[in-house]
């Protein structure tokens, strides 16, 4: 499928990734096929994704039965299962990672326990452990962009670990994330390390911004502004990316081998059925970015997506929309604060559900 829409997307300088991972996807050869045929060049995962993968079918039963004879902590059992999947996916993508310029492609993400989102030291310790367990250069350890997550991001980058910063909603927090990354690179260099092997993505959650803002816009009687804030938010984040990864400070780091921290668009499936199902892909196409999509969004985009360089258009209109949203009585900062708080809680709830499922399944397997 050399002329697919995802190939056209990649030709615009954007890397299409898949937002799911399962053992069946790997063992069936489907993941390899997607790399070869669909222009997919990376994988993201999160607790909700793993919860769905492990709870459906029996692909994990054999390993889980063996592990459960020696270990009864469901958290340890989960990470053993996940680490194998992530290692195998990293190995499948190793050639992509080694051959693509500046390390933007070929990565696979594994997230720290979301219950640690407000504990800096515990996040650092688990991030290091996951990095050591997977032991692949194209691993991204995912750390949420909470206030407590920021120093953990800096510390791990300073240690030479590549990080996918997840659950970013606000422009101010995005700037803080970039500064944590830059400080980490500077510390790595000061310690005599080589930044060339360290990469990072800043994952902006897109569609959820409209879900929350639209609800509030209905409440204040301004439905004409619905379905616009998420795109404007991401476009202004990209403008900040262009500003931050330029100038003297950045050029000095780049001269010593540092890689920029790329913007990644996550939560790209359309939640409102009244909106075009590929809205959050079509409107954010631009160079030096990543778009991670669930399977249904990939299929929809391959079928009827429109490819055009949209990300660098409409920055002034995006600024104006922010003013209109404020004038309408919707507090942007409260929207993004709410989304971060709820996002962390949703991932934590999914992780708890995952652990409970593993606890029950492992007991049943050992007893059988």
C-alpha cells in the first residue's frame, strides 16, 4: 500500500504511530505488517490499553500461569507481561529506530504506574526499573506531566533515559515540560553523557479538550464555539515548540548532539459523533510531529482522510479563539486542570481494574 494516506501523512513529516499494543498483535504478525504496509513507525500504550489486551482472549495465560506459581503480586505479574510485549515490539521496530533521522521513529512506550503520578521519587524509581527491565534503546518510559512528574522527567533525561511525557493538556504545562527536558539534557551533558541516544515526545491529549470545553460552552450558551478549542490548543503548542527548539540555548545543545522533544498528538479519536471522525488527524498535520491513533481512527483515515499541511495554518485564529472562549465565560485553565486531574484518575482506575483482573485470572490458572 505504497500510496496509502498514511504514507502521504508521513511524507508531510509527521510520524503515524498506533495507540495500542497486545501480544496477539505481535505474534500474529499484524504489528510487523503495519510497519511494512501502513507506514506505522511507533507504538504507544497505557494502562487502559493493556487492560483491554490482557482481559480479552488467552494470549497471556501460559506466561501468567508460569509466573503466578512464583509471584502473587498482581503489579509484578503485570509488569512481567507488559515488559515482554514491549521488548518484542521494540525488537520489531529496532531497524526503524536505527535508520530514521534523529530518533523520532521506532519507539515503543511503557507507562509507569499512574498511581504514582503525584510522587516524584516513586516515579523516578519505577521509571528507572522499567528502563532496566526492558533494556532496549528504543523504549520510551511514559511519565505523566503532573507538577510532581516534571522533576522526574528531568531526572530521567539526565540519566539518559528517553521519555514520553503523557497527559499534557495546557500550554503552560507544555512549556514546563519542554524546560524539564532541556534541563535534563543540560545535566546529562554536564555529567559527560551523550545526548544523541536520548529522545522525547510531549504527548498532547487532543479530543478530550473539546469534550470538556464543549460541555461548558453548552452551559454558557455558546454552542457556536464548540469543537474548536482542541485544535487551537494543539496548534499553539506547536508554535511554542517552534519557538523553544530554536535560538541560542537550543542551538548550543543541538550542536552537541541533542534531539528536540517532538510534539505528539494523542487522544485523536473523535468522541463527538457529530464531528468528522478524522478531525483530530486532518487538522494537525505538520513536520516534526507524531500522531498516535487507535485502530478505528487509522482505518477511517486510510479510507477517507485528507492530507494537507494544516498544522502551521491558523495560528492567529487560534489565539482569537482563546479570547472568544474566555469572553464566553469558559475558564481555559480550569478546563485543563480538570482534564489533568481526571486523566490521572482514569488511568489509575484502569490500572486498578487491570490488577484486579490479573489477580483473579492468575488464581484461576494456578488452581486449574
